[in-house]
C-alpha cells in the first residue's frame, strides 16, 4: 500500500502567503451572489471583504437550516494538527461536490499571529483570503471590542473619581483592560499613580482582547437588542458591602453597544477556491468558549445546505464548549463532528520530540492513538456521529499511515485521509463524502449535553473533568470553594461552566501528553462572566494574558515599499 504520490522526489512547496497572493479572488459581490445575497445586504470593505446586514435573518426566517458540521481535533502539539486547514478544505470539497456550502471561522488574534502559533486562515490551498487582511486588522472587529472594553474600564475609574455613587470597592474591581497582543508585562499594573488628579491609585491588569468578556458577549448575542442586554449584565466588580456592580448599574450599556454596532455584523470573505466564508468573533478556547459568533453560524445555516465550522484546540476545550455553551444558547445541534489528527502529532503524543518527527516510528504512532481515542470518547458522550480526518503530511511514511488506517478499520472508526493543504478541495472529497454518508445515517443519534444546568457548580466541573479530560476527580482550592458559595448565593449556580485550561494536555499540566491517567484537575479560582452567561473556572497555571516567545513570529515579518507583506504564516 502506497500513500505517497511522488515517492523519492524532493518537492518545494509554496508558502501560505505566496499561495494567498496568487489566488484569483472574486469580487465580494460575486461571492455573495453564490449565496443569493443581494448588494443591498452587504457593506463593502474594499473589493474582497464585506459585512452582512442583520436584516438577512428576517428575509431568510422561513428557510430550512442546512447541516451543521463541527470540526475539532486531538490535543495540539508543536507539530501542528491543521484543524482550520481541514475546516476550510472540507468546505471547498463540498463545493466541488456541487453542494451549496459555507465555512464559519473565528477571526485571528494578533497575539498568536505576532507570537508563535500563526494566524487562523488555514493553510496551503485550503486557506481564507485576503490572508494579509484577515491576519492583521481585517474589518476592525477586534479593535472595536478592545475599544469598548477599555471605554468601560475608563468609565469605571471615572465613576470612582467623580464621587463613587455606586460605592464601588476599588480593591474589588474584577473587570480588566485589554490589548490584542501578548504582553506579559501588563498582567499586573498599577494605575492612577501620582497626584490625586490622576484618579484613584489601584492595582489593575490587562487581558488579551480575545479573553475580554465583551468578546464572549458579542459571540453569544443573537442581535443588537440581545447584545445590549448581555452587556448590561456584565459584573465589573463589587461594592464595599459585597454587592455585585454591573454595567447596567453604571448605565453605559448603550454607549458600549454603539461602539459595537458594526462589529456585530458578520464578515464575508472567500477561500482560494472562492468558497464563501463567514469570519466573525475570536475567543480563545483555552480561556474563553472558543467558537465563532452565534450570528454567523445561524446565518450560515440559512444561507447554505452545509455549514462547516470549528471550535478551538482539542475536543476537550473548543468542542466541549461549543456543545455545552454555544449550542445551548443558540439551540444548535451538530449533524456530524470531524476530529482532525496527524501522524506527526500522534508521534509526539507517543513520546517523540519535535526534532525526530521525520524519522519513521510506527510504535510511537500506535502509542499516541490513545489521545485520539479519548477525544472520540468525548464526542460519543454527546451522542454525536463523527469522522476522523487524517491530515496527511508529506513526511508521513506508508507504514505509519497504514498503522492508523488499520486501527480505524479494526475499531470501526470512520476515518478518511485529507490532503487539502496540498490539493485544496480535491484533497478533501473523500472526507466530504464520508461526512455526508454519516449525516445521512444520523437518525440513530440523539444529541445531549454533558451536564444539566441544575447540577451544582462542583458537579458540572467534575463531569467535565472525568468524562472529557479522563481525570479521577477535581480538587478545589479554598478560594475556589469560597467563590462557589458566593456565586450560588447570588443565583449564579445554574449557569454553564467555561473551563480555562491548558490546551497542550488533557490534564491541567501542559507537560502531560498522550492520555494522562491517575490525576486530578485543580480549580484554583473562578471569574464570573454573567454577561456572557457562564462561569469561568481557572485550572492549573493558565493565564488570560499570554506572553511572547523568545523569537516571536513578528521578527520575520516585513513589508516592501509597495506595501507587499512578507513573513506571515
């Protein structure tokens, strides 16, 4: 059995940026026409980007929803899994099969783009264009969220300075400022230093913008009215007598909504093969709920017969939150789940370091499969049909590929090879056909949530930890237990839980690869996101403001005198 098309040949591949620059993009009006969207329902942002009118919902109200396909993956490794690439390529493959398809993605954050992970536009011939725009400023949505966040922060401090009518305790303000770049020096700061005229001196800090509750609120809002209501419910801190203070108490939800009135509209772009793509919202899945906006997803389901979307990182994070949080709010039911795996990543989960990945190691592949098995098990807990997508790399050996394919056959796991990075939609046709087959046979599945909202906060977390992470249980710090008691007394106990956990392991220890066993998850503290409608449980050492690596990706980026970008990936 030979899996390699051009054995023995050394092949030079174009970079993602080179492929993106060579793409023959259609004017965005023509992309809209594929979806039967008239020009009156699009706001142009140049030739190749547009925002869609929220009035489209009214026009499409009676139209039957298309099929929803959720793409997730195994636990991420430095080797890469290609989840976004697979999502884009699968959408392109549906289009090649003459299916009316659309893709729904999150917007990249400048944190990973300038850091180490890179953008979120896919890769190779399965990527979204214009790639430069998407990975940098795009249509300004994240800037608008950052501005709204910091406007609220300024209004809080001004309220205190101007007499503090609400009796806000400056030492108990929970709402932080934000910036859309990894800046570890801003995790803890002192503001208001100097004379009284500079305001009240207090300790503050910054989150990365995609961890802002305002980002989560935008992505979980159904329309402008819902956005304003959710913004009003954001808890910014507590009074001296421990009463929660909200944005509604400050009476500034209207101004924040005004700043977000354009950002709430989903963005329409295209792939290198001109398949329509909705890009909207970008919360991280390790510190937020990790899904694109409800508005984009629901609109996409009305516009196409098949919508392919993704949730951040592995199924333990993004998929769990998509299914337990986003699906509850939006009343969504995925018709199929695609779980992306690579030989390279499985080898790392089997104990191989990054430097030795090119060496054939069937034993490590087989050992690493246990990580994939756990993610399959997670999806089974939700009673959803799935397909394993083997994202093929040119360095994969025949024996390694054969080992995974045989494992799939022996264990009755639907598995298809994906070569969308190299071949675009053509490389994903078999995968798309298998997904359609699974969807057509899904009558035996009955989607269910992992936990009941009436469960206690502890039980919800224990359910996630044991059923999704494979932990033996949960340990709560004294501070976490104190917060649980406070939250339940405030009536917040019936909210879903958003777990903040390292993406690099099923456990809360990023060094434990594969399928860790005989361990417990430690919840160190909680943060209420009442506007977004969930409680954030922080585990291990996860941070809401990441840091930059020793050699950030930004160091390789440049632009020539004609404005052409270099170094983006």
